[in-house]
């Protein structure tokens, strides 16, 4: 019975990916992916932030805690940040977080930081498809999920 | 508790095709705080907007959520709608269910589920939205135009005619740009110099225009309406005020090794030189890398013979700092280097030349005085072969994947001009496709074939072999499948256009983005073609992508109109989404100050009473006029004392929670 439940649950595994996109590049890149009618799964949900440096590591942890199976931060290419240096901070901060996630047992593959420009609609779709593929392989995120939180 | 209204847009069938909009509205109605939910065909239309206004009044809405296209598209529209109904515009949130949902998913059930989730996130965020009031800032009534080619000149003239001061910064010693090098222009075949030089003179003599030639932009700071720009005026080594432009120095300069940039290296010039006879300003410049005096300390002939004693070896670079309300980037383009295209023998054989060299070769003011001869032996060629798409539409990595756009037309022009002047010369063109959209363009190209008998061969050239004094051009006629060999005397390569090498660096300085090929990116490919993503910075001409002259001029006019629109404003509304410090939480560590790219955060001493004892404490203070709202500091703050209005920690957390619902 228990086993059956588990398999049916796994079959129905619909990963949830939360993507934080900076307004100037990656959010626009996601818009371009839409305008070009590129396909990527509906599991990806985007939150707009002014700059990738606005993303607090707490947001990432919160997403994992609330049941996200993967988190993406996307910003302008290094050197192209609308606020000139924002994404350099992003890069440093999330190298640290990556190590910490690893330490607490969350697979590194669940967390992606990438640079997607406003012109890279196809890269946006490719990155999202790539993330989903990895997350599908890993299965649902159970490590940090708050049990009281039902999705 | 908030009273939230949710408005779901169908966008015709754009959203409604893959999202069950009625169900989205129905689910939204059950979300916390939502008291009204409605779907409609076109929310952005007048009817749709009135619907929102009416609902605000009738249902006493305190927040509005519109689930529609990207906020980059219509957020401002809906903010205005709310404002018109008496609601603070920043109480509106947009859920992007078109670009981020309807357009990327085919499955309607999936799309609907996602649209509901995105709407839920927007509702959650809107609940926490606070009314924000935008500040005001003044506008410096002066524009900067970077680049003095046709794009820059046209922009500057238009802005100056509207009554605003304009400065043109041009890197080379003279204004005029690429157009000054061209002999005739398509499709009218009028003389390029005859239409350009009057504009150059107009710009130089206009009371509102200041020229900074031989100058570069060194740094840019500030923001729309208030840019501060440092311009480095390189030392000409000639005092422009004294110089009469007689040209004696350039004539007598004993150094003759430098290649003339203007003549594409087909002629040499002195170390002291005037780039071309119609140069503006007509003041020579010393190329310090070539000048014997600068290299060895000897010579100094120019200084001795100058009747006006204008030569000044001691002159140093000068940095001028100026404030501007608007900046127009018009830095133009270049042609790619052909060193990766060994098969064409360019650089190996003198009779293989680029199209721009050909322009100089046929120009009456060019190195041959307009006599049509080939570079190697100065004989008149009998067969000329033109090769198009050299490096254009090239996905092999050697060239550029895009179409350079102007080559089909100028090649037709070149071939036509030869056949017109010398009917005995044969002209053949190798092409992949002939692309001639544009007014009178196709007619022009057809005339080249039909009236002037230019031979067009569809196919690429495989290799060129020099044989005695001939160039054997081996190609394939793709239509017949046969190999073609032409014993040419001159080969002209239509090399691809590219962005300026320093475009990326300039883009970084201005914080405007460039695309993968280093052309500057416009704010919207259709609707905002001359604006950059940075407010107050506009684009004109080929720096944004390959363009011909008519297109460049119209874009320059459009950029000027945008700049004038900006300069004519009395006040600008500033972005209210800036950071604030909660002084009660701030420990005064000032970690935020260090990472702020705008210097918008500084220490401030506050006085407070602690248990009746007066004390002072250092806290961070934000200068709202300088803060651009990136939010980087909010993450650096250990105490969480600094937060970004419009994107507060709580708002983003609420979005995360709603999405993971
Ligand atoms: S604005 Fe895109 S990363 Fe800073």
C-alpha cells in the first residue's frame, strides 16, 4: 500500500522551479522566449527582481523550504548588469550559498545561477529545460521541505 | 484587509487560446483579499481600462492585479489607469500570463494552472504593496552626441535646431565618418560629398553645436536628465585657434610612412596631416607614433615652417567635464578584418580589395584622382569580379551570421558605375541571394543587370589563384551546377560590417547593453527602436545594427525627437522604488555603503534618547536622488534594516510562498 502510494506519487512528480529573473536582462530574455514561442515546461515560475543582486539567499532557502524542487537565479552577463556591478555580488554570494546547500545535503544540481541576456530567448528556454531535466533525475526535494506545507 | 481586484486579459486569443481565462478569474476570486475578479478580451483597450476604473470606484478596491502581457509592455498603462481612478499607481501589480505562460505552453490545463499560480503570486505581492510617491529631478538642457558621422551630425543638427545646446564627440580628427569616404550613394547615385559636406559645415557653424573632434568619452555618471560626462580631448599638437588650415605643414612633412585612414591605406600621409581636404575642423593633427620629432626629438620642420606658429609639441590632452540631459550614441560601424578568408587572397595580392577601398579608388578625390586603375600596376582592369557576402551570413565562425544589409546595393552600384563609365569593362557579381528591399532598391539592382549588363552569378567563390597578372576566380554557378572560372584583373570583396571594436566598452560605460555581435540593443525591437534600456540614452545609426544612409538618417531624426522630448521637460519623475533604512534596526556597520555602485549611501549621525539619556548613533542614509533601486544593499545588510521599496523582502517572500502554494 505504502509502496503503491509512493510509485503513484513519483509518477505524478511535477517539479516546481522558482526562477528569480532580473528585470533588465533575464526577465526580458524570458519575454523574448515567449514572443518567439519557444517551449519550456510550465513548471517554471518566474519572480521579477530589479537586479539579480536583489535576491537574498533567504529567498532561495524559503523556496526550498516551501517545496520548490529547483531554484534558478538569472541575471545579466557579468559586465552587463544594468547597475554595473550587481551581478558580481550575485556571483560571490551564491557561490557561498551553493556550498552551504551542498553542506546541508541539498543537491547542488537543484540550484542554478546563470547569465541570460535580453537577446537570449533561446538560452532562457534551454537553461530552463536543462534545470528541469536535472531536477527530474533527482526527484522531489524532500530534504528541506517543510512537512506542514502541502503543495 | 485589502480589497483586491483581479483583471484577467484574454489578449484576443493570445492568452485565451492556451489559458482558460474564465477559470483564472474564478480561482482568483477565491484568493485572500480578492473581492472582485473579471476577465475581458482586451484589458489595455479603453473599454478594459474603464472596467478597471469603474471597479475601483464601485468596489472600493485598494489594490489592482492585472493578469495580462509582460509588465514591460503595459505596466505603465495600468498604473496610469489606476491613477486616473484615484489609486496610487504603485498599488498595481501585473502577472505576466502571456510571454511567461500562454505563449510557451501548448497544453491548456497546464497553462491555466500556471496562470493561476502567477496570478496568486501577484495578488500576494500586491497585498503588501505600499503607495509610493515618485520624486522629481531637473533636466540639464544640453545633449551629447557620441560620433560625428552622418548619424551623429543629423541628430545634432535636429536637436540644435530645436534650440538646445549639443556637443558632438568624435574620435577621429574630423567629423564626417564613413559617408565622407563614399563616392556615390545608392539608389540615386548622387555624390556623397555633395550631400554630406554641407551638413558638416552646418554642424560646425551652428550656434548651438560644439564640436569635440579627436576626443573620446572617458567616463559617464549620473542618470537621465543629469548625466555627467568627462570628455578627453586628445592633444592635436596644433593650436586650433592659431592654425589657418593652409596645409603647408602636411605638405612638407618628411615622414611619409603612415597609411591614410581616410583612403583606406591606398595612399600614405605625413605624420602631421589633415585627414581629407574637406575635413572639419580644417586643422592638422600630429600622429605622435609616426612623428620623427616625437620619436627622436629631431626634425620639428612643421613647427619651423608654420606661418601662424600653430604647431605645439607640448600640447597635452585635456579633460572636459560637462553635464547633459540626454545622450545619443551614434558611433557607427566598421568592416571586418579578412585575415581568416585566405581563399580570397586579400592582403596577399594588391588587386584584391574591399568595397570601401573600391570607393576610394573610384572617387574623384581619391588616391588615383578618380582614374579607374588597379593598385598593382596602375593599369585599367578589363574584368572586375565582385564577391558578395564575404563574412556575412557566415555561420562557420569566421565571419558574422547576420546579413550586412548594405552590400547587395553598393555592389550593384559599383558594378553599375564601372559599366557606365567604361562600357568595355566586364563586371560580374557572385552572390548568395540578392536582397534589395527599400524604396527604389530593387529597380536599381535590376537596372544594373538589364541596362548595364552586369553579370550576376548565384554562387560563392571557392578560391582565387593569382596567375601572371590575372586573378583566376574559381566559383560555382549554383543554378547550373557548373564551375565558373573568371580571369579577373580586379576582385572586390563586399566584406561584412561589424560593430565598432570598442562598442562593448562604451556600452559598459553608458550601462547600455550590446547584443551578441556588440551592436547596441534597442529598448524594444518594434516599439522603441531608438531608445536604449537606460533612460535618457538613445541610439542612432549603424551602431545599433547594419543600416544604409536613408535608414540611418531617419533613425537619427527619431533619436533627436526623443532627445528633444526629454530636454523639453521641466521636471522628470524619478523612480520611487529606492531603498530606505530602518534606523531602529541599522547598526551603522555601513556594509551597504561599500557595495552601492552609485555612492547613494552615506553615514549619518542621529540623536536619540535611550532611557532618558541623550546619545548619538551612526546609521546609513540613502540619497534617493542617486539610488537607482538595484537592491544590492538589502542583501548585504546583516540586520535587514535596509529594504527596497516596491520589492521589499516581505513582498518577494510572499511571492515565493504563493508560487509554492
Ligand atoms: S540588472 Fe541584471 S543582473 Fe543586475
